[in-house]
């Protein structure tokens, strides 16, 4: 039995983590934190907990927090997370960072995409990117796991089999992705206001979204050469979910059957990625409230390929994948607490 703490437990990702960890047979919830001064009963925040659950979400003193648990899930905003991550690492703890502060390997990229210097660039040398299906071996040995962003999770899992097998042209990738409003977090903004979102659909941060360098970093690493993509995110008038439609070109001489075989071979034994088959495409309802990523694909006679993936942005795109990474790191069955 390992002890877990959720730092920043009142946001969407923190609440989902509480739900999952509370039913996980291999862990106990040791600490839940908030920046609010007044304690919050955990079962007020998460009604699914039993009424006799005595956990509270509290502000903390760092020395007491560090002693409380073996693994820490950091659900703080980018820019605020890095300091806490660094302090916990210095005490020998395992940290799973759901913020953006541990993801980009080059501090200069962080400055470009987040608008300020990285608070603690030394942590980037220690971080392992936590896309479970691709980096499983490294995750199993990591002290700091950089949990991926939601858009990169859906896009990268759709592309990885074709990148790995070198079946597509790397200068042809277009990612057209649509997300529910919870992807923006709980903080109220004009763009997330009900009257702006309801009965509306729009693109935003076109080729300027902070998840773009994360996608390009992994694709470049996996292909062994720099990769640039076109990435257009859209906001759906829904609570949760991401549907990504991805357009690529297959290399000359590559048959459609080879692409379908790449998906089948890559994901045939994976618990949480389901290849639906050629011409069979997922919807958001297929993956809602699950840790699954569903993928379908089709090829055109002219060489084009369309791949569609669907995830729940709060689970496979955040908290579910974080627990999947914890399971890998601590040698639990990978699906424990998630199925």
C-alpha cells in the first residue's frame, strides 16, 4: 500500500484523481491540499465518496506534506507547480506533475509558449514524459513524470504507430482538434462563459496553442528529425472530451493495409488504446468517463490518410493517465483503479 497526496485537489483534475484513487486497492489518500484557508470535507467536493469519509482538503505546511505520502500528484497551474515539484524531488519523493512545468525539455521553448522564464529549469533534466504507451519503460524508473497535456495525448496516440513504422510524410501533418470546456480548467474566463460557449463552436489559438511544442517535441524525438505540424484547436459546447481529426500523407509505395497493420500491431495488446479498424471512427460518447483512447483511420486512393481519435480530456487526457503512470511506476497492474 502506498500513500498518495493530491496538491491542488479542488480543480477538475484534482477531483477526478480523488475519485480514482479512492477506489484504487493499492493506495491510500494521505493528503489533499488547497490554497483556501478553510478546510473542505472531501465528500462535499466529491459526492461519490462515502458519507462517513473523513478526508479533508486543507492548506498545508510543506514539511508536513512531504512526510505524508510516497507519491504526489501536482495539479497546480503552470508557473506555480515547478517550485513545489522541485522541493518534493529534493526530499526523495516521486512526483507526477499534471501542469505544463515539467513537459518541455528546452527552457527556451517554455519562455516562447508560456510567456515567462521557467521557474526551476533544473527539473526538466529529471522529467520523463508520461505518455504511458510510448514511454512505459522510462516511466517505470522515473522520479518525476510529466503528465501530458490533453490535446497531445489524443493526437500523439493517433500518430505514433505511423511515425514508428515510418509510413507517413512528416511534413504533411494537420491536427484539427475539438475539446470540451473543462480543458480550460475551473478558472473563469470570458471565453469559457456559458453565454459564449452555449450554441457556439469556434477555433482558438490557431497554431499558437501551448500544446503545439509538446506535440512537436515528441514527434521529433520519435522520428529522429525535427517535425512541425499544423494544429488547430476548437472549443466545443460540451463539458468534456476531445475529438482529433488528423490529416497526413502516406509515403510513396506504402499500401493502406500497412497502415492498418501498424495500428493493430502497436495497440493490439494495449489496455487503454482501442483501434476501431479501417473506416470505423470513434465518438466522444464512446470514451466519456473512461481512460480509453479510441482510434479509427481511412486511406484515400490519392495517398491521403485521415485518423480520428477520441479521449476524455479529464481522464486519459489528465487524471486517468496520471494514475496509469503511477501504476507503471509502482508495479501495479496498469488498469488498476481505472477499469
